[in-house]
């Protein structure tokens, strides 16, 4: 690539005459100042606790939906239309 106004050419980098190296030590952080990241997802935690506790899951409803999915009758055009309508309403 050719240089533009002397920038970016193939000229090697040269040491500046009389420049002194700067050595600076950075003190280690004391153990009391070390911080850790933490994320709390309260709604997810609540749902997970409900699932683990065996919350109000309607086994009969789950079994009926599984049977419909296995039979290929769960997804209907009416359900798809309703889902699309809700999505369009959510998007505004």
C-alpha cells in the first residue's frame, strides 16, 4: 500500500535519539479490593424454583399436547394465525 502524505509507507521504525525508556511498576491490588461480577435473574430464578418444586404443572394437559404433536395435529392454521396476530400486535 502506498503512503498518503508520508503515512503508511514501507519505512522502518527508527529509535528516537536520546529517548529514555520509562519503567513504571503497578502495585498489585490488595485482596480486599478484588471485585467479582454477579448477575441475578430474578424471574428466571422464580421459574426454576417453581419447576424444581413440582409446581402447578397439569400433567393431563401436557400429555394431550404431546399426543397432538406426535399425531401432527397440534399446529393448526388457526393457532398460527393467532400467533402471527399477537406477534404483529407486540411489534406495534
